C-alpha cells in the first residue's frame, strides 16, 4: 500500500532547498514539507546551546505534521544536534550527508578541502568522517561566516560576494586540495563563484544527492515509500514570505516544475510548543 505521510526537510533558511530539489528528483511521489528558519538565519555563528534550542523548537512542528521522516538539511544543526534529537521524535530522522565518501572517491591525491559555517567546522564532524574512511587523507578546513548572509539576501554573484569567497578559499587553494566539500547546503547556490576561485581542476562535492539517497534508503528499509506518482510541496518559513518566494522563483529549478504544486506558508514555531 505504501505510506502516504509526508517527508519533512528543514534548514536555518533557504539552503536546504538544494536538498529538497534532490529529494524531488529521487522521490517524486512523496509529499514534502519544507521549513526554513528565515527569522533566525544564519545559525553558523551561534553558540551550540542556542542551535540545539532551535532544533528542539522545530521538531515539534514536524511532529504536528505527522511526517514519517524528517531530514536535517542544515550541516550546522546536524553536526551539533543529530545524535541527541534522533532519540526524541516520533518519526524517522536523517541528516545532510557529510560528503566524505564522495570526496574520497573523486580525489586523486586524497587532499580534501571543506568549506562550511564556523559552528560546523568547530564540530570537527567532516574531518572525523573523512578520516574514518581514509586515515591517510589530508583535510584542510575553512569557516566561511559571511557567505550564508549573502545567499539569504539573494546576493548570488557580484564583487562583494566574489571578494569574500576569494578570501575564504585561497588558503584551501594554497593547500593544494583537489576536492572541495560544500559543507553547507547554501553553498551550491554560488558554485559559479566558487569555481571561479578554485579553477576547473578541483572537484566540488555537493552532498545533497547523497542526502536524498540516504532518505530513500531509510524509507525503503522501514517500508514507508509512497506509491503515488507525484507529490505536493509545502514551503514553510518563519519570516519574510515574499523574500522566500522571490528567492525560490529566481534561484531554484525544481524538477518537473510545470506540474509541481508549491504552497508557501508562514509558520510560527511558538504555535507548536
């Protein structure tokens, strides 16, 4: 019969839309509820205790929607709170993939770079994941605190963004990496700028596809895949709905967009405490 309950995806703001896009590609029949915490983005420069509090305010919203699976599409939130949250919710929970295996498979010299938020870099989770797969790998990391605010404002190109990306990525380029993990779901929106700095020989790893594949595997293992041919999408945000709608219209190419039913909603998490 299949399971017709929706999937939840959530992020600190707009970045998790890159994961949503891959989920729709891989699981077109699933209903999906996306939540972006645009009122409090960015998370990456906040203390871990505050990020955990945000996580435990978002999870009840998805419990109320009776999702069968929720995906933490925020690297910062996954790195800090995934293990703790997974034991406290009435639904399956996965998180954004760290991209370690994909990076090692793509790398020629096992010199891997990671660009991410300050909190994600401080967690050390990407380095741990890469070293667990290949202890001899060399890993260079770089916190990029200014990038998420640019992306949330819709500034996906221009001299100011290019200057910030150059400042952050030159140390990774000097470290002679040949593969770079985009350790924040916002970063795929600025791949042309990243490519401009890193050059054509550095492989860029966007873990969104692996994240969607893990979600499908989890649902299949628990016999919770839907039998529908096409699902619906609710896009929920905690503030500034017009800005979110404008961003989605200008920056996201969803699969089968002409047939896709998108519904935008403003959500107050206080209603779900």
